[in-house]
C-alpha cells in the first residue's frame, strides 16, 4: 500500500521521460494488505513475525533518438526496501489480556446483618462493573466471584459469569461501559449500558461476606478485522459497586438478638406470691427500614443457672408482635411488643433470671430504602405486669 497518488490502480507505476532520466524513483510504502476479510490474511509464525516474499516486474517500450548503428540496450530494475516502523496492524487480533484479582468490599452494611443465622434472600441484588475498553473491538468478560468471610471462602457460594462458563455473555463495547449483573437481568440504575441476568447472584450475599473476590478474565473472541496500535499499552480501568435494593424473598432470615439479664434480684421475692400469668412489655425503637417480628419460639426463659424454664408457656399478643419499620431509614419508629408468660408453677416468676429473644425480619416488608451501617434498633424499655395490678420495671 503506497501513499495516495504515487501509483495507479492495481499498484501500477508508469514512468515518464523525465522520471526515466533520474537515477531513482522513490515510493512511500504505508502498509501491507494481505486480505480484506478474515481468512485472507497472513498468520504470524511462532516467532510472531511475518515474512514478505514477492516479485517486482517491469515491462514497456523504450524509444531512442539521435543514435545510429546497431547494438543492445539493457535496463536494470533495482528495488530497495528500507527499514520501516509498523505503527498499527489490522486483522483478526485476539490478544492476551491479563487482569489482577480484585476485591469488592462491603463496608456500609449494619452489624445486625452479620449475625451467623442471618440469611439474605434479596429479590434483585446488583453488582455494577464499570470498565473502559480501549480496543476497537468488543471484549468479553468471564469472571468467578467468590464471597469471603474471615479471609476464607464461603464454600459452595461462588458465582461464575460469562460465556466461557456457559452463561450469558458479558460484553464490553469499545469505550466506557457500566454493566449491571443482577438476579432478574433488569435494573433501573441510571447510566447502565447493559444488563446481564445472573440467576444465582444472591448466593454471594446469602451469608453476608466481608468482601467478594473477583477473578476477572477478559478475552477477545471477535473473529472480524479491527485495528490495534503497536507499541501501545492498552489498559482496561475498572471498578465495582454493589447495590442491594431492599426487597426480599421468602428465604430471608435477618436476626436481632437481645436479652434481659439479672432479673432474679427483682423477682426472687415473688416466690410467696401465687401467680400463673405475667406479661412482658417491650418498647422498641426501630430506625431500620424493615418490619420485624417476635415469635414465641424465638423467646427463651432461663433461670440463674442458665437452664431453660420449659414449664413456662410463651405466647405473643396478636396485635403486639411486630416492630414497625422506619420509612426513611433515619427516623426511628416506636413499637410495643407484649409477651405473655403462663405456667402451672405459681412461683415461676421468682425463678426467672434472663429472658432471651430474637427479632426476625418480615419478608416483603421492605420500604425500598437501602440498608446502612448507621441504622439501628434498640429495646428502650422492658416492663413486667401481672393481671390484677402488679407492675415491675425491669430496666
């Protein structure tokens, strides 16, 4: 391929009289074209080189003037190709792309989500991959995402994405990309350039990890021609974000553990009082955008030795079993829970030293407000009342 205007179509060169008089004719080679589409090109050898072999032919007529006699005329064609620098190459280019293993840290989640019994079943968690593709061809991304807790993998919960693992392709177009990996394949996050459905992505968050390890494997699978500059270091700057819209499915199990201790010093004098029923009233302030519930099976009544008082029956009043959610995740809402205790042992109150209880989230109660580490829940008051007029402050 020569500079425009130096040769005619088909790379033909016709020399006029003046050019024939000169000692040399200089042409400027700007490149080599071995084909116009995939399959017509040349493949570099094992040394990553291409050897060019070819013939240069010359033909034409020569007219002499002012010369008498007979003889012979010989014309010699010498072609010299000087050293040249290749700046770019066009073809089927599938470079080796190396990516470092990175970690997505989950720093902004509240402590109550880190309870060992907590299980997240999020309707549509989203992991955003922001990446800039500087190549003139699409780059596919295969990845293994592994949840980590205490510097160890959470077994059986790694998630694989990309066509290399038989999943939906994750494709980075040329330029800037914001890829949303989500459970439903849909999201309303502003600026997303493409959505990818990853049905098992909730496995990463079922048990809240400390961070998520990302082993990224970018690869060019394109078999069409594109151009790449030589001697240039192509980079793929990338970053990640985790977006957890607060909507949960039926397998959600968020746990808040608390207890009232050292009650025996207040109740041991009641051994002479005949009682078969008592009510525990809990006042709860909730700044978490989730509705919580107290269930009878999540209440343990213990004596001073830590043994469960199995003879005490526990029920929750129907309209006093829920902790109302905060609508904005900032302003707390106050709720009252009523736990009913009954027993055939008329001195059961005098034996109680500790009441342990767990509050669990109610699936489907999310307000759409994100969970943050600034949100809190607090039992502000605990009182015991006995039908008939005995009230005891247990705070």
